[in-house]
């Protein structure tokens, strides 16, 4: 209860609930958030109930971030970065090796992976709104590295 109140205070001050374990003055709250995310993941994997539905609802209601984006970069900021990339290059297929866009490419890869993992485990990691937002701008849910032909990819199977 106390930590949820701390999280509400953090959100009121910073406008989000994505507390990092390295947030100055909020390390302990960041650790609690990481443990809460982990407890929720573990309970989903092992079919154990660690967080009550009421606790999950309360956290959701205040905007708790179930997936952590490092360095305080919000989902919306990344979407804006992706839109800028698309405006510049005409597509949303950002590679982890794209010069000047490595961080965005890593985020795209992590987003693709989170969506695949949630489909396999029947867990929701990306909200329907976030998936729609990405679809609306043409996000590439599959990434084929440049310079690899279709035939080479088939041979990799």
C-alpha cells in the first residue's frame, strides 16, 4: 500500500510510472517496481498467484509500466522517433545496426519480441492501443536483415 502511494506521488511529480532502479532519489521504489514486474511475470509462467486482481487493477489504474523502457524513454517518445525515422526513410523497418538509430532499432527488436512472447504465452505485454498505434504508422512486426535474399532465409530454416 505504501509503495503504491509512493508510485502515485512519483507519477504526480514526473507524469509517468516508469521508475528505474537508477532514478535519483527513487532507487528503492525502482527496485520495488522491478520486483512487482518480475512477480507478475513469474506468476504468469508458473500459474501462481502473486499479485491479486485488485492490486493489478490498482496499478493499471495509475498507469504502472509492466514493461520497463530504459533511460526514461516513454513508449510515446519511441513512437515519435519511429515516425521521424519513417518520414526520413519511408519505412519503419529500423535495424539494430542502422547508423544513428541503433537505440531505436533495439527498441523495435524488443517490441517485436515482446509481441511474439506475449502471443506464445497468452500474456498481454503490449496494450491493444499501443499495437494499434504501431500498426497505424506501419511498424514492421517482422524484420528481415538487409542483404539477405528470400532464398537464403529459406535455407536458414
